[in-house]
C-alpha cells in the first residue's frame, strides 16, 4: 500500500471517528467503516505497527456492530464482526484436503543438506539450484480454502489427507483475512497451508492469567496453539490471541481465461503477504547453491531465541515450480523440500530432590525435581531418572548442577552432573527399600534394573491398572479417564477392575459435573467395552511384557482366554514372536488363582472372553507372511494397517528378526529400518507398496 493510500484511509478513519463521537455512523458509510477496520487489523496484527489506539479501534468496531444489529440484512460473511462465532460448536466434522498435506523429510546437519542438493541436481540435470529458505514455525498446521476471494473453510492437518473442519475457530485468528483478492492474480480457488502460533509474550501472559485463576499453566506454545484450535467455544479461541503464518499455496484453480502470475515459491509468499496474510516473506531468502543455504540456517539458529515465536528449524524448498513438478513426491514427503532441524536444546539447573512413582506393574520410577528452567519453549521442573543404575552410572547427586536436554525438543533428561561445580554439600541418592505408596519391602530381580513393589493391593498400582484398563488402546472406555477414575477411587466407588462393571450410577449422578447426558454416555461406553475383541482385553489386563502385538498373538492362539492356563512356557515360546521373558510372565499370570478368578468374574459381568467373533482369514493373500510397521504412516493409522494385515491372513510381529517377512517403512523410520537392512530375508517396502499388496 502506498503512502498516499495510507494517508487516505487514515483521513477516512479520522472522519469516521468524528462521526461516531458526534452522533453515529450511518448505513451509507458501512462499507467505508469495514474497510477502515480491516486496514487497522492489518496494521496491528500483521505489521505490529498500529496507527490508532485500542480505544479508537473499539469505537469503530462497536459502531459497525450496532449498524449490523439494526440492519441484519447488511451483514456480510467477511465483515470484521463475523470473526466471533455465535455460541458453541457441537463437533468438528472431518473434511478432505484438496491435495494431501505431506510431511517434510528431515535433516540434522550440513551433510544431509549437501546430500539433498546432490540428489536434486542429479534429478533435474541442473548444475545449480535456487532454493527458498524460511523458518520452520513450531505450531499447529492448518489448511485454508478460499473461493471467489472469500474464506470458506479452515481445517487442521489431521492425518494429512483429512482434517477437522475448524472454520469457526479459524475466523477468530485476526492474521487470517476473511477475504483476499486472489482474483487479481488470476485465481478462483486457493488452498493455503500455514501454521497457527502463540507468540512468546502472549503465551507467558496467558499462562500467568491461568495461574492467577487457580488453573494449571499450559506446557508450551505449540501445544497451546494446537489445543486452542480444538476448543469448542470460538470466543475463548479469540481470547487466546492466536496468530497464523501461511507458508505455501498448496492448490489452486484459475479463473476462466486467466493464468496464474507466478512461477516460483518466493513469488507466492510475496503475493500472500501483499494480500494481507502474515507470511515469512521477510524472513525468507532465496539462494543459488546449497552452501549459502547452510550458512543462513546456521546463522538463523544462533538467533532463534531472539525471535518472538518458537521455531524448531528451517525449511528449504526448490524455488521454481517447474522443477518441483519434475522432482515430484513420495507418499510421505515432497522430494523438492527438506527441513533442517535445529540441535536439541540444553540448559543447566539444580537437582533439588527425588520423588518415587509407582507404576502399574509395581516398578519404582525415580523422578528428579529440578529448579524450573525453560528449555525449547517449555519450563522443565521434572526429569525422569529411569532407574537406580542410571543414577549410579552417572553419579547424580541431590544438590548437583545438572545438564538437562530435551532430546528432539521433546523429552527432557539429565545428560550429566557438572561435577566440577560441586562444593561438597551434594548428597548421594539413596534408593528406597520400601514402597512409597504402601510401605511393602521392594525387590529387584537379578536380570532387571527396576525395583518393584510386590503388593498387588498397593493403592498406587491399583490406580495405574485402572487407568491402563480403561485407556484408549485397551478397553477404550470413553468418559472414564484418569480424573474420573481417581475421583471414584477416592470415594470408594471403584477399587478393582471388576468394579468398573458394577459402578453405582445413581451415586455417580449425585456427584458434581455428572448430568443425565454424561452419565448415559459413561454407561454406554462401559457396556460397549464388554464386547471389545479378546486381544484388547488381554492388553488391558496389564500383564507384564504383553503389548498390543503380543496380545493379538496370544488371542489368536486360543478360543477362550482361560485356555491360556493350559500353555506352559515351552508352548508359549512356540507362538510367533514370544520369547522366554514374555512366556514366563504369561505363564505366571495364568498360573495365579486370583488372576483366573478375576477373569471368571469379568466373564460373569458380561465381558467377551472368547474368539467367536473373529474373522476367518484362512487363505488370505497374506497367509503365512509376517509384518512390522516402523515410522509414521501417512495414509493409514498404524492400527488400521495392522488390521489390514490380519484381515488378509497375515500376522504382526513386534521386532525385527529373520522371522519377519516385510518391514513397512513410514516417515522418520529409526533403528528397526537399520536392523532390517542387515537381514537379507526381510523385504523392506513403502506404505504404498503395502497398500497394493492388500488391494487398496
């Protein structure tokens, strides 16, 4: 916008303010009023350079609100007043993206970028490639669809193919225009990709307000942004001051007889910025050749803490769309882009004390409580020490200054104590000999690192077992989350797993927060869980070493769950992918009379302990073949992919060995892929290749 244009709209604003104070703006000026408000939103939210005070903006906004209230037929979809949703949304429907929102391939050092550049040059036949480099914002990914210059939909990334329709919440984000002149660039439909963020200042202020109100502070800006997008009250969404950066034009169609007026990614970012979006156009740089890209990434990483937003790396994209088309994409990521991830974040803090937590299998987990320290956007106060051996091996002491790292910017752990800073007041950590919950003596098996509480009636274990039993991957009892389980446990309504199926709903209905609707939902969820497949029940029981895959193997081996009591350790080891530890644990569980009584009690309460409902997969296309999935799948959930294997007669194994037929590799595959490469009998395939095998 030119200086003269700015002066013109500022003069119009001054006149509108004078009219508003003098007697009221009329309907004849409503278009001018909307234009003025849009302009000042842009100055405030996009450029951070307001030209009027908050009070003056509010005066104009309230004038528009009053005009539209008196003349509802004049309300238009992209009016500034239409950002605030009316009432609560009931649900978020799922919508398809116009084209899949793929993930990015990751790099962690200059060598990775050099390899990316070499492959790109070889594939395109170019000696030098022009690259766009821009910040990788650490927020929640969104998709915005505009049609005829109007915002018609906003969605989350979801699974990359489908996302949640969160349009009412998207409209609260003032850095997202409700209308943009795409037609001026020849476009009819445009799907924009972006990231929703909370800047550091607003995040800190919001957390302070939560604490002052007696609530818990949010973990970090990224999670806060993602969680806010799924709040069902659009007004609350608006209160949290979300912002959005758009970083690509994912899909578009042109107007009849028109063509797009851009040929590079950099041009589209400039266009989006011109249209009123906040894009990384100013931070983005175009370089010829990879070395300049590497230098810029390293320099940007040095100054990341000075930015108002959390970023976790840089994104490098081939600038020319024609070359992007030549390079194409895999099912997981475009071949023309890569993310350069910044190093893991570290900080030092003081170890104050150790607390000991009891797991559902009785394992005692030491947790280091440290002086609060911000690391990568999160204030860290607790760090897992895993077990006694790690404490001793690293010689960690109470009072030590310790180096704490968030590996991959996520999981905090103690790298080492800074022994050179010790002053002699540090105290060795003495592991307890008795359970911190029930007081029973702890024991440690000869081949294990963990100390355990042997008391099956230990209150801490009982709660953890209940949490696990009702969890999503186990019996999936919606409405029976940890908070409700803890509440029912404390007042005596729930003390064991069978108690779930004889809950006193009349007593629950008298508790605060339980209306007729929520009570009925809980009752339905509990009843529905009775018919969960046998493998889910096996997993839900929390038998040591029995994960989801092993539970399926055991369930397939029997008609009735109690048939497993007739399997000795040798028979169990004869089942696919079951070793001595698992066999010993399962045999021990079913040899215990109390455990068998528990299962009989659950059956009497109506739970399914048989495999009568199982599909007959004999003769399926995958009969006799075993599969393992690693990394993140793009087109399927992991559970859906595993179900496809079983529906077609194949089996799922839990680890890479010579017994494995196929390793299906998704995004960010790790050690399983490296191990599989060393076993010649294991075939390594992509998600797309797997889908072809099952006829999808």
